[in-house]
C-alpha cells in the first residue's frame, strides 16, 4: 500500500475542525448547568401558553384572549412557530425540555458562528471573538423565541458576508431561512436590512459604469427575500413589528431590556467596548462598509440593552476578513471540515448531555412565579387582578386574566406609561382611579412596588398574603373565599 493511499484513508485530527463542536458543546453544557437562569423571564410562561392555545384551537389568535384590560382587542402573535415548539416540548418533557431546546439553539448558533469565523481567522482570534460574544449575549440567553432565530441569523449574515468577502453572487440558497425566521420571531426586517451592506460593498467595488449591472444582479434576490419574509399566516405584518415596538416611545424606558446601556458601574459590555477602542488605536483599519455596519450595530446595542445580541453575533462576521488580512488567517493546509468520526462523536456527547439534562428537576425562578401567593390568596376567584408586570406571564400560564403582561404591542405606550406611573405613585390620584375604573378586586405586586405601601394604608383594602416574591391585597368588600 502506497503512502498516498495510507494518508488518504487515515485523516489526521484537526483542531480547527473540532473547534465548532467544542464551542457548541461547551456553551450547551454551560447553559444546562445554569438551567433556571434560562427560565428567569416571565415571557417563557406566556409563550408556552400561547403555543398551547394555538394547538388547542388549531388556529392563531386574532384578538387578545389572555387579559381582562384588553380582552377582545386586535392582537396577533408574530412568534407563533416558536410558541408551538415551546408548548410541544413542554408537553413532552416539561421545564427540562424547554431548557434543553433553548440551550441547544444557542449552542448551535455559537457552533455555526465559530465555524464561519474560522474561514478567515486563526483559532486563537476566533476564540477571543467567541468569548466576547458569550459575554455580550449572556444576559439575553433565555427560553424565549429569539434564541431559535440566533442560528438562522448567524447563517444568513454569514452567507451575505461571504458574498462580500469573495465578491460572489447573491446567496439564493439562503432564502428559505427567511421563511423560518419570519415565523419564529418578529425581527425578520433585520435580515432584509443586512442585504444593504452587501449591495453597497458590491457597488463600491465596481466602477460607476458597472453599477446598473450590480443592481440588476441583486434586485431579484432582494425581491425574493422580501417575498420570503411575507410568507406567514399574517402576510407582511411581521415586517412592521419593530416599528410597532419602537412606537411604544417613552414606555420602553419602563422595560429593562429596552433601556439604554447602563455605564454607572463596570460591566462586560463596557469592558469589551473599551478593549475594542484600544484595539482600533493599534492601527486596525476597516473597509468603509464594514465600519458603517459595526457602527450601526454598536448604536443599536447602546440604545437598547437587548440589541447587544446583534453586536455579539453579527459584528465579528463582518470584521473577520479584515482582521484575518491584518493578523493572518488560517493555514492553507489546516482543514476545517469535520470528519464523519468527529461529527458522530460530537453528536454522541450532545445526546448524552441532553439525556442528563432531561433527567434533572429544573423549574423557573421564583421571582417570576408567584405560585404561593396565587394559591393561598385564591386569586383565581378574586375578580380582576392588578398584577405586577413581571407576573403577567405566570398569570397567563395559570389561566388568570392579566391586567398587563409582556405583550407591549397589545397594550401600547400610553397604557404602559399610565400603569407604571400609577404603581410608582407618580400619579397617586390616577392610581386610585385605575383601581375603580377596572373594578380591581385584588392586587398582586412585588414587595418593592411603591403602591404596596399605599394599599396598606387604604381603608378599603387589606393585605391578605405576602412573601419575598409577591404581596396580595384584596378589597375589604370582596368576599373571602
């Protein structure tokens, strides 16, 4: 047997080929260990319940069936596919299953992210990018619909960046990703926005006389991308979802994830930002389009905490090729294609980890699940309940109509502002008016809410239950069950 045959039959182990598996499995293990952390958001409850509703009715809601303050108002869910997935997984495997599938989506995104970066960067620089992305994304690693979109978003962006790096044709093969994206989450307009930099860089690469040809090359792809983004039960409405959210205006300031970055104390975002500024001071230059993309992503991340996700997972893809040219990319003879044996080994570890995870007893954080308060105060029979914003998801899950919950697009800015000003006692008169206007029979509020102390002093109300999670007041004229 010749040496050539031997070398072709036995492929050497490649660290670069194993790195995406290693990163994905490490992220998966980390999230499984921190299982309850993924369930620390009240919307995890409501998304499961919406999915249950869709499965039970065999249709999507056209009006609000979950609150009493907006019951019957027009409302549609843009995340229906994610909600059906969560509801189905919860029915099969409970909370451990919800944690496992959310963790798997994040891990897949990071595995793909690593694989795409390795096309242009050395393993060391790739790992630095991965660590930075994990730090930025960590606060938003939650069992909510957006995690299902992460691997889709990374793949779509990487396909467009590949065209920019190689001056290639539009990636028509990636168009089906948009159909999936638009039904999983209401952020598909971002996918369309990412086409712009690819077109602009293609134009700047050519002489002005060639611009019509470039535009004609990308126009059919863009049109098909828009069409694919409209393939939902609601037609093109998901494209308007970001405008609806931004239309909440000043009410966004009451929602933690929509607030600007907080630099009052040192955090991971600030450290990474300062480190990036230092790196640029060392002589790193970027092509103008890449610089504009990174500046745009940085603006979004500074304006709203939740948009740090975009900076984490997209900016490195646009930076990879320029950084690879500056610091050196992968060696030409170092293959990054995983062998069949490596894939089988990685899959085996993934299955084993999932089995262990599904056997654990994982439950959501008590801070968003006032289970004891609802049971001991018998809130299911107390009449309309004025609830804390963070308890809305659990109330929906428990079948109790909410006053407010995480569906900001349903309630609108004026309603959210009024609610928060009233409970913060910024407008005491309106708080008292609100109790009577909605015929509130009980309140379920966090202990730190200013309105709790006021209710303790109102003669028409009495505290009937309290613990570290929630305080319940009922009207004195409300029959005790």
